[in-house]
């Protein structure tokens, strides 16, 4: 296997999410690549303090920094709620570490939170009998998501989260002073009410180590979810008519602190004022379906819904789905049954809203929206799943 900087860009994509289990869509990460793991330490405590939006923002911020650092390459990544995972080619190792070090400095100085970040080589992952396989899910031409198979991401996370003081995987670079490192990061929407009675942040992981059996279990689970909730349009947690731009200084200050982390407090205040003006302009152009040479503002909310990562797979099925209390009870009974059979572990967390954190390269088509349930979402769902793993003494 040779070094392929544009490995992910060259992958053939698939269009239907239900095919996320199919091995034919996945290809091994090239030699000389690294897995990046970023995690907000003590995120559960921060979430209990009502800081879940800040926790989400830091997870997305690391992805933005990587995208801006490796501009000429497409890289596979996944947002996990209180962190993120990505893959980068070796020859961008140093500049990647510098960008991620800047993320750590920003998290500490602006939010008093600690980002634990490390890189693990695919060579070492494979030496430990694990691997990382990548697929590209592309439901329409203007949006794509990386999907991952294999135990390699979990192994890399275990390495990075090792509490040893001399952990060799943690980054030790000097922080980048690049003013444009976080260009494109946006955090401008109010929490979005569930279109139905509530949202469910869902995590499902198989316990089988046999690939055909794992594929079958995931296929069954997603088929049951579709039977309970309907198709993705019915359980999607976002609807255009429920989206609204925020006037909250508290929320907008998150974006200001990230976009202006090298600037003075005065510059941050000016940026906040500018965001308030942009909010009014944005409401006006979207309500009146204004179309410029660059952007069709009337279609922006529709594209936002279509460009959100409300369902994904990284060896764990992750979904934020909207439904009724009755559907939730059916879902829990279903997952409990699979768990009692020793097939899966899972986690669920109910919320009344979802929240989105965004990367915007251009407002017409090239924008991605990272979605989580409010009040903890994926991070709190993970507590239930971890408790199940601990009870059965699984890794």
C-alpha cells in the first residue's frame, strides 16, 4: 500500500445510509497515515454545568482546524459530541500537531476546558491486530460523510486517553499562530425544537468480532429503527420552519472566542456586534428568498437540513432521531432484547431540542452542520453504553 494523500477524495461514494454496513464500500486507510483523536476532558461535568454547547463547539473546532490546515486534501473525520476523530497523511504531521496545539490553547484560555489530543499511526494500529477502514457516504452531490469500520479508531482512542504522564501519543508541538485557522467555524442557531415529542441520541455497538455477523446485526437494527420511526425524512430532527438564528450573546460569543482567539477583547466585541447585524440580514434574505450570484438564500435552510450529520457510523452507529414516547419505548425494548442476547451494547439520551455547530466554506452549497441532542446528547448516551460494557467486562 502506498502513500495516498488524496485517498479519501478518490473513494467511490455510496448514497443510501442503510448501506453503511456493506464491506464493499470500505477501503483500508493507507500506510503512513495517522488517526487523530480529540476529546474534551471531564466533558460530563461540563455538560452538567450547562456547557454542552461549548463542549460541542470544541469538538467541531478541531475538525475546522484540520480542514483549514490541509486545504488541498479531503480528510475523513467524524464528530462525536464531546470530541472528534480524523485521519491525516504523515507528511502533514507537524503542521497538524501545531494546529491542534492551537486548539488546546484556545480551549484552555477561552473556555477553561482541556482538550486531550493525540495521534496514533496506522502502522502501530495494525501491529496491534486492529485496522481502520474508510467509506464515503454521499447522499447528494454537495454533502459527504466519512464512515469507519474496524477496531482501529477505538484502539487509537484508548492510546490517547491513557492517563500516563509520559503518554507518547499526545501532541507536544508549539501552537500555530495562524489567524485563519478557524475560518468557517459558525455557531449562530438557536437550539432546534424536536419536530415530534422529543429527540433521542442513540449509540449502538455490536459485541461480535466476526465481520459478517456484525454486518447482519447492524442491518437488523437499522431495519427495526426504520420500522419504528419510518424513513429518514420522518425521523430527521431538523425541520426548516423550526430553524432560527440566535440573538443570544452567550451563544454567539462561542463563535467569537473561537474565530478571534488571537485577537483583543475589543476585536471580539466588534465581531459580536457584526454577528448581530448579520443575523438581521440573514433573516431578511432567507425570508424573502433572495438569490445572489453566489448564494440562493431561499434554499439555505433546506440545504442545512440535508447537510447535517444526524446519522453516522464509526464502528458505532450514532443517530439523533425525532419521534414519540411510544416509538422510544419500542426502540428501548428492541435494543434491550438485542442486549440481553449478548449481541449489542447501547446508549440512549432524550432531549427536547437538538443543536447544530457549523463549518461554512460557502453559503450556497459547501457547508456542513454537526448535530447533537441538547443537554448532553451523545456524551450522556455514552454513559449508558459504557456502563453496559463495564457490567459485562467488555473492552
